């Protein structure tokens, strides 16, 4: 089974904590009816790594994140977070998720109330208000946190979604197109917030390569699927090797390394 | 080439079509509604079914008013008192059933359900959390309704108010269990809200909300006796009429112990099903 090796941007410390990968996906397949969206995907993301999942629209990025978040059960294979099966309570506790950011808010509640709700689920009643205040300050949400979310712009929602995902000090965060609808300044806020958390493992999915320049490693989902199929002997190996990959990708069996991985993370 | 030739409209092509008549806009809107209501036939059939059920209820009521069985209605202090308590209780079930199914459906559509389920929360907490507010709100409405009915002539001169409260508290877990099962059904079935309406109506019908269950056929009476809503309703009426209500509380306690854990297990199963089928979100 071809496991992706850590990229040069990831420096394992050799501690026992790093023996268990932050995210591990083995032979993950997800079908919706007769349509196979993910086909035997293998992926390993190390602790503290910043991994980007790249792929065009419909390639299954969001589906993969949902399987990791445990809100979608794989049709076959398995996914785990810090050694806990995806969807288990321990895995959900370790994860911060930012999926479908435009939709997943209570529109009539204010941004602060949405954050408070999330904080109470993750942290409990004690400390929730303090955590919300801190995240509002860090992401400069204060100017609109009191407004009902239904009056937010897309950019405001995106920032609020990131703030919500960071509540409760997750060890791994899943971000689905976190900078969509954000201007440059707001995008910088997002990346800076993640950069301030060096112990956090980040998995970012996006169809835009520019979004992934911050990542230490970028994985092409289509390529990953081809690798999985080749390993199973059900896809022609020749096809997998004939330049179907996006630029900057490695041969099957190796980590798909994006040229952007050479760029340092913005601080 | 002159500026007119460059920027002006081509004499032969790209002339904007004339503004359509007002009727075509109306037709377009009607066509849209028809297209959106893909299940218009289903809705029509549903309205007919509910209409028929309402007629059936009034047929029973008519029979009760013509030939009042000894006990039941007279013990409650007349048909108004009998029906007031029944309707107040039915209101709890109906409001809660509709509230919880609508809540789940809205959360599926908005994506908030998926977010909540990605948090470290167990199915028991989720189930109780989803069902709790609709039932508390509905209970409050029922109290207001009873107060209004008392002002209009509901017989409460012999009422044991402590009994009324104890019966209500004893009934709450079993009612919440019904709500949790409805929430589970909404996760699994596309039209869970419709099913919620049916269940609420059926419980009201079988539990004797509008007419004494003695009017029902023997096999249906047996089903009625197995419903916690029937026991709760009997207990409420007994407490309001100053009659023994403890037997109802004891039976409700047994229902509570059985139904609430079972409902949570069903809800957890529905969540697993929704995760497998990708139904935590709906468009």
C-alpha cells in the first residue's frame, strides 16, 4: 500500500507522540450510489504537518475531509485521527473542522453566540466565554461578532468559521477552502493564526493552488486515487506514470510534492 | 469606421426582445411553483388523508354527544372539560413533534447538523438536546391553554394541582422519547415532518384526546392502552377531576424507563445510517 512519505517541510521530532500520525487514511473509498467519489485513497499526515489537498471541483476533497471529520462513513477502508477511528468521540475531540463554511451557522444568532455554542460543545460552560473572547480578538472578529450571521458577508463568515474551528485547542484542523471569499488582508489573518499554532496539524483542501502555497506538502487527490488503484492492480500502471499528475508531483509511491512547498509559511 | 458603427446596436441582430406581457410573468411564477413542488400529488393526497381523519374524529365526537357513555366524559365534568384537557395535551405532542422534525430538517439544510455532529458530543446528549426545547416550549403552551380553558369553563373545582404537575413531570421523559424517535425518523426519511404530523395526530386519536377510547373498537383499545400518551392523558384528567392519579404515575415511570433509553438507541442508529448515506446534510 503506497503511503505518502513526509515532505521536507515536515520535521519529525522522534518523540513517541509522533509515532502515531495525525491523520491516516488507508484504502478509503466513498461511493454515493453508483458514483465513486473516492477510490482507495491512502494518505498519511504527520503530527504538526501542514498538508494541502489539491484537486479540481468534484474530485472528492470535501468528501475526504468529511470522512476524516466522521460526518461521513467510508464505503470501504478506514480513516483515523491521532490513532482514533474517525467519527469516534476521541477523534472528534482532537479535530477542529471548517466545512461548508457558508452554510453551517445559525443565521439568526450573532457570530459571538454561534461561537459560544460551539465552545460549549467543545469546552463546556466554564471557559467558553473566555475562549470566544480570545478568538474574536485574535481574528479581529470584534467589529461584527455581535451581528446576526445572516447579515454577514462571505468573508466575515469565512473568518468566523476559522475562529469556530480553532476553539477548544484542537490538535488537528481540517479546512475546506478556508480563504475562499477572503481578501488578501483577511487571508493573511487566517494564515497568521495558523502559524501561531506550530503544534497544530493542518489539512487544507482547495482547488486553487494559490491557497496551498502555505502548506509544507501538497497532495493531488486525483493522483492519490490513481496510486491507490495502481497498488490494487486494478488500474493500468502505465497510465499512472504518463504525466497525468499536476505539475510538481512525484511518481507513484512517493509523496506528491507541490512546488509551493518550497515556500516558507508566511509569518 | 465611425463611433456609431463601432458601439451602436447592429441593425439586424441583437435587438432586445420586447418586454413580456404581465401574464407571462404570472405563468412563469406558477410554473416555477409547480416545478418546485415535485411532490404536489403527495401533498394533495396527504391533505385528503388528514381531512378524512378529521371527519372520522368528528364522527366519534358526534356519537359521544348523542350517546354519552357512563363515566368518561361525565366524570371529567362534561365534554368541554374532557376535550379541553385532551386538546391541551395533544398540543404538547403536536407542537413538539412538528418542532423537532422541523428543527432537524432545517439543521440538515443549513449544514449546522453536520457541524454539531463533528463535535465531541455523544448521541444521548444530542438526542436530549434536540428534543428538550420543543417539549418544554410545548408544555408551557399547554399550561397557557389550560388556564384559558379554565377561564372559559373547564371544571377545576376538584383539581389536585400537585397531581397535575406530578403527572406532567412523569410523562415528560416518555414524551421526549417520542420526540427523539421522530428526530431519528426525520434523519432517515425525506418527509419526516409529514410523518411527525401523522404520529402526533395518531397519538391524539388513539389516546382519547377528543373522545373516550371506549368508543374505539376492542383491538384499537388494546393499542391505546399500550401508549404512554393515553396513560398521561388519563392521569391528567383524573388529577383535574380530583380522582386518584397515582396509578398513572406508576405506569408512566415504567414507560419512562423503557422508552427513553430505547429512543436514544434508535437515534444513535439513525445517526449511523445518516453518516453512511451522507444524509447529515440535505440540499
